[in-house]
C-alpha cells in the first residue's frame, strides 16, 4: 500500500455508513463517484483535461484538490446531482 492510501475495507465501510444514513433521510442522497473522474481506473493523475482545457487538479501534496480540481468537482456535483445536490434549504 502506498503512503496515504486508504485500505479498501475502510472505503467499503465508509460507503456502507453513507448508505445507512441515506436510508434515514426523507429524500435520500445521491453519491457521485469522483474517483472515476479524477483517478480513472485507479490511476493517479495530477493534471487532467476538462472541457478542452488542461487543469492541475491536485495540490503539491498530491492528495488534496487544487482550486481548479475543487472547481471541477463542484461543477460536476451541481450538474450531475440535480437541483438538490447543493445548498438545499
């Protein structure tokens, strides 16, 4: 396992907790797999092309999103999550 990697069992446990919590909410939740966007096939990438423009999507630590990466994630959440994906009253 590489430095900073999360064991698969921890990821599965976290997702199970999200599903259980969602069952208690009246409208449920929608989970968007950002891994498919930022790490397709599990391959790390510091940069990616989004809508025809190359963007550096990671901070220098290689883990956290840069401002551009966070902006891409927010755009996808709003677009794919529908009208209740963000800022629900």
